[in-house]
C-alpha cells in the first residue's frame, strides 16, 4: 500500500511518484525523523542505495539525462510547439526539417548540431507528437478536386483568422513563376485554307530561364517583384532597363529560386513592405508547398515577425491560389506577345535587359488591382466565401468507389451539398468573428 503524506493543504494523499518518495525519505532523514538512511528508505519504500547516493550528491537520472541532451527543456518544448503549429497549418515537418529547426535553435547558443537519430529520440520523449509516413496525394486524384480537401483548407483559413485576429487587409499570397526569356505566346494566326497541321512560328533564340517571385494583397495591390536571373554576377545594365528601384534582382546558377533566396525575399521584400501597412496584429501569408517556402528558417522568421503562414493542399493552386487564378496566366500571355512584337521588329535574341524591360511592361498590365482582387474573390478568400470554389468542383472523388476505401458519408456528393457546405463554412466563420 502506498504511503500517505500530508500536503500543504492539510490533506493526506498517497505518494505515487518514486522520485517524490526518494525526496521525502531524504528530507525525513535530514530532519532527524530517522536515525539512518536505511530506515528512511525502508519507510518510504525506495532503494537504500538511491537515498545514500543522493545524500552523497548524486543527481536524479532524469536530471542527468536532461544535462546530456542537446536542447534545453524550454527549447524542446518550443520545438514541440513548432511541430504542432506546422501540422495545424498544413505543413507537417519532415524528420530532416525537424532536425534542421533543432540545429537552428542550437546555433543561436553556438552549440553543436544534433545527430542523425536525434529526432527519433525526441519524438519518443514527447507524447504530443509522433512520426508517420506522409500519404502520397496523387496528382490525378488531386485533379479530381477532392471536395473534402477543399473544405479542410477553408476551415484552416477560418481558424487561423480567428486565432490571430487577422483582417482581410492583412491577407497576402505569394508564389514564383518561371519564364523562358525568348518564348513567345501561343496565338491564333491566319494560314491558307488547305494547310494541314499547326503552323510554326519563329521563336527568338534565347530560352534562358528566369524566375520571378510575386506577392499580392487581397485589397488589390502588389509588392515589389524579385527577379532571379541566371548568372553569377550582377550587371549594371540590368538596373538601366527601367526596373523600379524597390525591386530586388538576384542571381543563381540556373535562374531558379532556392531556400536562401526565398528567405532573402521574406526579409528584404515582404516584411518591410507589409509591416508598415499592417492593420491588425498579424499578417497572413498564403503559399503553396514549394521547398523554399516552408523551411525552418523561413517559418521561424515569420513566427518572430507576427506573420502566419498557411500552405495550400497539394496540386490545388489552380483552384486556391489567387496569383495562379487571377494574375499569372495573363502575365505570361502579355509577356509572350511583347516578345513576339520584338521579333516582328527584327530582334532575334532576347537578353536579360530585354526581359526586364518587357516584364515590367507586362506586369503593369497583368497585376492590375482588378485582376488581383478577382484572384482573391475567385479563390473564396476575400470576401471569405468557400462556395466560390466548391460550386466549381466538377469531378467527385469516390463516385465509383475510387476513394482508396475511405468513403466518407459527410463528403458532398451533389450540387446542393456543395453549396450547403460552403454556406456552413461561411456561417461558422461569421460566428467566430
């Protein structure tokens, strides 16, 4: 039978913890209630060797284990909360990213990095989290526009806006889009009536890749662009092509973005440009699942800067991303036409200076306030209206039993269900706010 002990509230309760019994045995011996450590240990049903070792200065095993751990207890708690937060926002971190965040915390104290097996032991110490294999979300299934997935997305947006008190004026979307500098737009052309097959149109020679990072606000304005050109050195001539002074120009070996460039955009463009325009307390940044968007460094900077990051479901940009829905298609079309105009004027090679000049002109037309607002409206984000997306779902996953064996009775299966689901989400959001 467990020994009873009187607590500060005057009530006697059984001592369940062995460590608590060890401490009480030591205290009783030191206060003279027992004339030997052996009797104190026997009275509290703990090993005499443990009590004797503690009296000689030994630390509890748990304390010794904590001392041997890389992260402090506070840091481990923070890391657990980060994992839970990432999962809640649709971005459950991989083992590699969790290890990367742990190393980021350690680097702030100048400590060495954790080992390859550290995450497994970390997960074992915390019941709140567990490691699971992610389920592959097949692209063909995604094209079927899973309504349950879409509903969960809008639920996530609604909960985030409620939790952090985010206003519509503080909602942003960002993404990158790629260009081959010398590729013209597809256009309808006139040919002789007996011609067979599609006519070929001459393309300028340069197909060098360029990436542009764009971000827009639901009120209809765009942040300065960040252009990533292929190369190793900046050229003075790039800045003489009519590029706005607040734009960022970066270089990479292939003209692609990277983790470092994504973080640079966050620090040099997004944060300073939106901080002074924030109406509420937090900004909401909506993005897809590209690697450079959700690195531990990126997310930590956002957390420290009152920026809430939400990741869209896989393969859903054509439905849920304002830039994809409202801006990028006209942007590429207009740019392609301008390249074609250059070609008709006798230019057979588009260089970086030409690209910058043409992109500035195309962007001015494509990223108009009306196109930006239309993108947010069509994706159901502003004004918040899930029905705008749910009503466009034309194919239902699971209609013919093709739902991986997971038939959810609550899944919308008719147009009436789609509209009803959207209105319920709207009502829930209104009630929360």
